[in-house]
């Protein structure tokens, strides 16, 4: 009987802890996403790519960062994979994977 009581109380505490974790995750998610703008691109849209985040400029030497390009040319969205992942039409000469996470 003591073992059954212990298991019941343990299960109760476990459920309370799970609910508290879910509540904390939800509130953290709200705070994190508060200033974010959700952008959805359609197939055929043109998007600019930040070359710094993709390390496209790692070969460029002799110029200060101030003079380097902020965005690379517009690339066409070929496919929507998930709300934050798209397949872009990127030339093979770039040497990067065409699936980009925004």
C-alpha cells in the first residue's frame, strides 16, 4: 500500500513538472519570437542572400569589411520545404547547398 501511494504521488509530481516545463517553454518561445517577423516566400519569388552568413566571401581578400557586399544577387525560390527552409536556384559555381535556412 505504501508503494502504491509512493507511485501515485511520484506520478502526480511528474505530471506537475511536465506541465511547468511546457508552460516555461511556451513563455520563452513567446518572448523569443516577440520581435520576429514571419516571412513566407512563394515559389518564383526572388530573395537576397547574406553572403557573410554563408561564408561566400571567405575567398575575398584585400578589401575591408566595410566595402564588401551586404547581399548577393537575388536568387529564385524553387521550393518551399518548411516555414523556415527553402530550396533556391543557386549556380553550381557558388559551391553551396541550395537548401537555405532563413
